[in-house]
């Protein structure tokens, strides 16, 4: 760990040599990173950044950019009931969350019964408008440009809701009788309710700055957290040496800390996963066995079931039902083609007021709410089977396109069409778990031979804590103030995996991040391939199974050296490698090649279109189960592909013993074959150590150049800042990511 004062002095000196002024250097310096890795953030012109990049000892100058933010039932659904807790010293585990902060007075963070923080804790509490306790043991906030939106709170306090939701999902205490305005009532708790929380607020109303993320990683590692949870990601793919989460999580891995992060919410298209470094755990979002519905009742007696988190009770009173296309304000120049979707200012408010409005698209409800509408019915032709629900500022429901046609036919045929929307209910979802449509898919846009995402976890309709300053719906002027909210996103899936990692870490404090990750992946529930056309590119190893992860039998372990070797084979040179590792690591006698020898808990083979299937993987398994055990390999793969495992049996005589094996994959020429998959499983009669095997020729596109002198084309218009903070390229936060 470095001396931050010495590092800061060095950074000031470098800036002084370029800016030729002590005061200018002081004003330019935003952050010094020196607690866990070396670097700094500064406000610089392009010319100044170029001059610093030429200095001796400077590895890279990275332009700043903004990343974006990507429960009463979910833990029981996964089998982690209250009775399963206490397998380790969970109160000694600290989960660090990089997010929007938390609401410290929230009942999920009450510290009654907690002792002082663990002795390993070295962090602090920035107490401006914030108070820590023995549950929230640390809190920091970061704003590199020192400019704030009117809704931003300059403290670790959460004004967005997102951070409170993720923190309470991971480690909130048990709270019986919790609900969203009466819906989904039950016992709310985090996965490891006895664990401690450390807050690192890096996200604000308009996004999450790169420089702030770097600084938060630097602090969290030095503070002594055990698991880092990051529910945010980039808007576009970039190589590992441009990615603050990849770089920060690499340094965390070096210190024995696993980073869990969200896969992204850009699905269902392929090659959309946004966190894909092999040393992190990348989490897709899946459903749980509960869905929120709200029924529409027409005046002719027809009842249609829609998807909505509807807490508004219309007391079964019927209201006039109109079509948005009929409520046209023609004096404003609007037409039915505009108002059928209930967008903009072209609607007649006198017709909307007091009516339930049928809209041919999904929207936040603001137009109807502001016009004093009684309710809103939506049908979107692009959403045939909605698989997650939203909350709205008024009574609302989303029905199927077919039911939408029936509603429109009724409106046009009835003399006085009326309807009502019933208060919401929760129904059993017998199809769960399935990966939700918005969850980002693989393959990795950078390393096609690394299967991403790694795991699926609950991320749909999750009830957890919320900031009372944040609206519960998408409508920002929704004035309801709530302590709990139901939201969906891979952001919600991530803390489920973070808590599972903490659960395993508490039981096995000496396990490496790779061992914990392997235990989670190889014990996952197998998901139904018939419901997932993109197979492992949707769910990775399968659905997370926290209890089974405590007893994996064998693990695929990996060290910093293994990941460095991986980067070298990917074409990293001494310059680009140092950007990620932050030290003097070099690529010694390494030939460029595939990632087939990285000891990863899954197997992925990219084959160029029109080429034969042919590869040999090398792997190592470490015994963490019974001292004396013999495991036998089995293979599941379509007949098209031949798989040979050598040796096919492994005998262990001690805990910690390591054995190697190879997997040879052969097959014919393939073309236009996005994915063929199966699995390799090692079994001893008690444990099934399963790793998926994927063959695909889904080319993600031309890789980014690994020449350190090249710029990332996506960043050319951004202000260069050394490991820096962003001045432009901002985007709004989507609360459901």
C-alpha cells in the first residue's frame, strides 16, 4: 500500500512541470490514487495531457468518461433461507458498494445488536449530512468535477434510491411485514444480513465518472472490504486498459477481493455484455417465482390481465375509457398518429382529465398524470410478452398487443366506453427462473474465448430499500416518499451475487477471489435451454445457488500470474499490461494465442465462420472437499462435436491438492452457428463440479488495437484526463439498470 502524501507530492510535481505554476497544478489535480495503486486525475487540455503522457514513468493517459447504473422473496426462492445463515462469521465480512450512496436512517441498516467494526477495517465515514453506525461502518463520496445537479446531495446520502436498494439487497437486516404499499408483503432481508456495509458514492443524477470510480476502488481496497459490488457499467465496450472497473477490480483481485458486477441492461441483442473481465463475476438478471399483475375490466365485462406494480385502488369504479388517438389537440398541430402513443403536448387535457386512457406504447405515465387522468392502459406491439413490471404515478397496466386490439375495438364500438383498473396483485410465476429480456447477452466483445456472463441471479421485480427522496416510479415528479420499492435490472442481480460471494467468504476467509467465483459458478442450477435461445450467452453457468456454493468439492483456482499470462496472450505489451496491473509485470517469452489455458470455470471456443472446430483446453482443479476422493469426468455435448477429457479420472489424497487435465474439442466445419453448448462435469458421488462448454462463431467485431499509442475511437471527442474525470459524454441514469 502506498503513502498517499508521497504520491500526491509526486503527482503535483508532474503537473507543475507541465503547467509551470504551483497554483495551476493544485487546481488541476482532482485525485491522487496512492492507497492501493498509483495514478491521479487532473483537469487537462489535450496538449497538456499529451505532454504528461511523454513523461518518464507515465504508463497511460486515459480520457474521462461517464458510466451508467445498470427483497421479500428472492433469497427464499434461491434456497438461502434464514435457517441456512450463520455458516461462517458473516458479521466480520464487509461489502463495499460503489453506487449512489445509501439512506443511512433506513431501517434496513439499523445496527442494534452489532458490535464494533472488525479490526481489519481501515476506512472512514465522511459525516457531512451522513451518520455511520456499526452496520454502515464507512461512507465516502466522490465528485471529481465538483459540480452538482439540483437534486444531487453532496454527501454519501442517497438521493436516487439505487444505492439503498442494492445495499439492502446484499446485506439489509431482517424486516418482517415489509411491502410496496401493501404489495408483496413479507420478510425483507439481504443475503447476508449480519454483514457490514461500506458505501462509496460514485454515481449521481447524470452518471458515474471514471475518475470517481478509480478513486473509490483505491479507497475500498485499502479500507479493508472483503467483496466489492458494482452495479454499473460502460455505455460501450472498451479494452481492459480503458475500463475503470476492469482495472480497479484487477487491483482488488491482487489483494484477495472479488468484484461482482452487473452484466448490463442492453439485451436481448447479442454481444451487449458490458462487464467482461475474467477476474470479475459478471451477473445476468433472472426472474423469481412472483410477478406483479393488474387487471383491466372493460364495461362489456371483459377482463384482461396486464403487468404492472399498481398500488392505486380505484375501488372498482368505472371511468370513461378513451383512446389516445381521439384526444387530439388539433390547434397545436397534433394528429392521431402523435397522440395514439400518449406522448408530447398534443393531447386534449379536457378529454384526458377523469378518464382512463388507452395508449399504444409504453411510457412513464407523466402525460396522463399531469392532465389529471384517472388511469392508463398500455399495449406495445414490440412487447408481446412483458417479463418485468414498472411502477407508475397513477393506476396503470400493460396488456398484450392482442388484448390492446380488443380494447380499441371496444372503444370504437361502445357508445359510452368505460373501464376500471384493479389494484395490483402478485401471482405465482411457474416458469421462473428465466433470464429477463433486458439482461445483456454474450459473447464478450473483447475476449471471445471467455464465456460471459458468468452467472444469473434474481434481478426482476425485486423489493428492497429505497431513498425517500427518490420517486418510486419513472416519473420524476411522482411525490410519493417510500422506504421500499420494487425495481428490476442487472443492478439488482449483482448484489444477489455479491451477497453469495460474501456468504462463501465468511465460511472460507482464506479462499482466493477465483476460488469463490468458481464455487459459485460450478454449483449453479442448470437453466432450461428450451426457454433461452442464446443459451449460456444469457445465463453463463446457470442460476446462482448460494447454499451449494459452500460445498463445491473442487475449484478452478487462478492467481494474478494466470491473469497476466492471459493478457499477454491477448496481445498486451509492457505498456498496456502496466495500465491494468499497475506494477512492473512483463510478458516473458509469451506467444500470442487463445485464452484456452486460463484456469476458468467454463470453456468457450470461438471458431471463425467456415473453419473446423478444433481446440485443446488445459485446466487445474483444487480439492476443497474430502481429503480422499476420486472424481470421474462426464461430458454432455451434441453429437456434432467430439470432446475428449484426459485423464478422465482424478484422485485426491489431501485438501489443497491440485491436478491438471486437458479437454480436446473437435468437430466439422461450422457456418452461421451462433452457439452450440454442453458441459463437462467432475463427480465423486456427492459433488457435481459442472462447467459449461460453448462453441460458437459469433464474431463480435474487430477488436480494439492493443497499440498503446492508439486512441480509443469512442473517446476521441472527450477531454483527456490522466486516469481522469469526465467533463462531457454524460448520460442520464436509468434507475432500472
